[in-house]
């Protein structure tokens, strides 16, 4: 029991982003609302209308708060959408009809408002006009918000959070996560999701503890419940007892000490005892606060996922906006530090708000995604290419293509890059003519033709997140089969070794930017296989650097040789765990 007499419940899910959080639950639910429907006695109908008025006042307040936050974060233009919401909320015809419906039909206010709003939505939906379609979306959004307020449920936006909370949701989309204000979110827990779903990767990059794949936490948590989120072990405690709070206070304290020890090497090079270095680079989304880049201990950016810029709003960012975002990241790095900007990887689980593309694909991860979309939408792609090229005048930018399966895709992309160079030349705009162009190796096809791709590329970066899902035929975001998504599978190990060897033989650098690189012992394995760099979220840099500095390169090579000779995933995992425990014992028993 907690101190208010609420029963403690412990749930186990998938640890998705490390850290321990404690705070009040915020239910961010997307399920269709269940609208109650009942008759109200005649003498109570005025009360229904008073409830309606109170909910309108509350909704108005919420919309105003969100408007101010968006104005501050994204500017006046983006904020204006909420003016349209206010107009819908105050629409006299809709309000009058609802009140009339209560008085004449005798049904409760939720039923009546839902009925009238739906009538409007139906009527407008039949009109084929873009402006009207937007109004339909506004009515849907506002009516849901108002109904939530009438039902005493929680609102549906993460942009307007006022006090820090733990978000509880069925699942988060990358656009949801892109709108999170890190100062207002202690932790994230979801029914669905997996370690490599993009929303989770984003949570890790903003250092918010998260546990996913909890199946039905949204049904177990009520507004006002307190939660502990243990992102190390994948545990969530609802209404923790005093003893759980005490235990987690201790765990948090111990972890802080361990992390302090790891951080003590942050300013030193990532170099083994026998003086072999492994470049540790950062995975970023471009939206992180400055300190993430500046005190990271990394020597550059190994993966700038550009999608976050495209997920926040319905309108894609202009060349100028993108140029500024890319230049900002370059300028936050030391001079000459590499910054690998990956071109747009929309699709899969990353769809812009408003479902701009209308992807309704049966297999989105094998669908119209990344380079496939970009090559078919040159107007979108070339805006981005020009922005990246222009930013390359300010630092050591590399350009990287995602989800390549054929050399022809690389040729086509390079052709477009050349066209963009010509366009910039015509305008007299500066860019780096020697910009390095590389590709992600994240499909089995790319791994199989790595030798061919190496002739066209200045570097490779292995995307293990996708590589594992395609190699093992395991959807990376499906929590039902998350246990089959196994980075220790020999098919994964062999493919990584194959690609690294091909790149080394071709004389080009090869990094790994998938999530496995953020596991310290996996980083050591990749190093032993010959990888020239790894790219990880900022939170993982200290521990990996600490481990690298405690070992010799020969240790890493022996680990790689052993692991490559094993055929059983459990044995591979156990061998790696032993390697880690032997070297980190001192720190772990602090
Ligand atoms: C990967 O697939 O490993 C990768 C880094 O790309 P993303 O996770 O963005 O698909
Ligand atoms: Mg990928």
C-alpha cells in the first residue's frame, strides 16, 4: 500500500531507456472514447448545460496554454492552428444545437455534443476541398478534447504539459515524442513498443527513462496514480509502497555513483590500454539541447536522423529551416569533427503528423520508406540535399543515404546531389565540393553487395536496428515477437563481420549506428571485428569509453574471434556478458 492506501502493483515490460523516474501518471490515450448515453430528468437538464459550459472554459484554457507553448517553441505561424481550434470551440451554431438537443431529447450532454459534432463532421467530410478537410480535422480535435474534459479524462496532447509527469500511453509515435518537452516528462511507459521503435530511440536520446511492451498498463493506471519507472530492468510500480520508494531511492543513488565513475573519463580519449582508438560518435535527432552535444565525450556526430524536423508539423521544413538546423549541429561540434547527416528516412513507424502521405501499408517497414520515398519525391529530397550541402560549408559534414538495397539507388541519389551542386553553383552559394557520401548498410541486400557499394561510397554505417529486423524477419516494433529480435543470433554476428571486413578491404571507414553499438560490450565486439567507429546516444558514451579504456585491443579481437566461432545465441550472449563483468566488476560493486 502507498501512503494513501492505494494498492501497490508491479508490472514487467521491456527496458527501453535507462534511468529511474518517479512521478504522477499522465494518461495519454488514443483509444476511441466511450461516450455514455443516458436520459437526464427534466429538472436536471440545466445542470448538464452548466457542465458543458465548465468544460468549454477548461478546453479554452488548455488550447490557450498549448498555443503559447507552440508559439514559443515553433513560432507564430505554427501557433495559429490553435486560433482555428478556439473558433471551432466557440462556434455558436454548434453550441446552440447541442444545448437544444439536451433540452429536447433529454439525453446527457456528452451524448448530445458527440451527436451534433459528428453531424458537422459527416456533412463536411463529403466536401472535396482542402480547406474544409482541415476544418473537419479541427472539429475532430476540439470535440475530442471537449469530450475528454466532460468525461473527466485526460487531454490528448503532449505539447501542453504543465507539470512534470510520467506519460502512460498505448504507444507513442515518433511525432508524439518529437513534441515532448523534456523538462515536463519524468518517464514514459507504454502498452506496446520495442527497444528499437523510433519513439523509444528518441526517448533514449532525450534521456527519459522508459519501459515499453507492458501490454495493458493503460488499463491499470488511473489519473493521479504515482509511478516508479525502472528503465534499467523494465519494471513499473503503480502506487509504490514506502519500501519500494526507499529501495528505488537507493538504486537511483547507486546508479548515480556508477555513472559518476563512468563520467570521470569523459574528457579522455577513447583509447585502449595498448593505444588503439575507437571513435565514439553521437546519434542525434537535431532537436536536443546544446549541452547534449557539447559535453558528450564524443568526437563528432555519427548519425543525425533528420526525420524529427519533418515529424513535428504537417508542413515540411523549408530549405532555409533545414539549413539552419544542420548548421546549428555542425557549429556545436569542435572544428573538423565529422557530422554525418542522414537523408530523410520517413515511412516505417515514422509518419508525419496528419498522415501527410496517407501511408496505409500492410508492411510499412518494407514499404514506401526512406530512399524509396526520396527518389520518387525529388522536390522534397532536393530541398534537403541543398540544405545539407549549404551547411557543409560550415564544417565536416558527411551525407548518408538510408535503406539502400541496390547500387542503382546510390547512383540515382548521387545524380540528384550533382544537380543540387549545379543549382547552388548557379546561385553562387558555397558548399564543400569534396563532401563525403556514404550509405547505411541496413538491409541484407546491401550487406550482400557491400563490395559493389563500397566502390561508390566514401564510408559505411551499419544500421543494426533494421538489419536485425530484416535478417531475422522480426518486425522491430512488434512487442509480441520482441523476444525473437535477437542481436546475438549468429546471422547477425556473421553479417556484421562480413560488412566490416568488406569495408576494411575496400579501405573505407565503417561505423555502426544501430542500438547494438550503445551496448558497451557489443561496442567492444564491433571494435574487435574492425569497426572504425560506433555511434550511440549521448547517455551511453561514458560507459563505453570507460570499458574501452580498461581493455586492450587484443581483448576485443579475442572476444570477436570467440563470438564468431560460437553458433548458439545464448552462448554468444553469455560470452559477452562474461567479458563485460570481468572488466567492470570493480565499478559494479562500488
Ligand atoms: C538502424 O536501422 O540501425 C538505424 C540506425 O536507423 P533507424 O533506427 O533510424 O532506422
Ligand atoms: Mg534504419
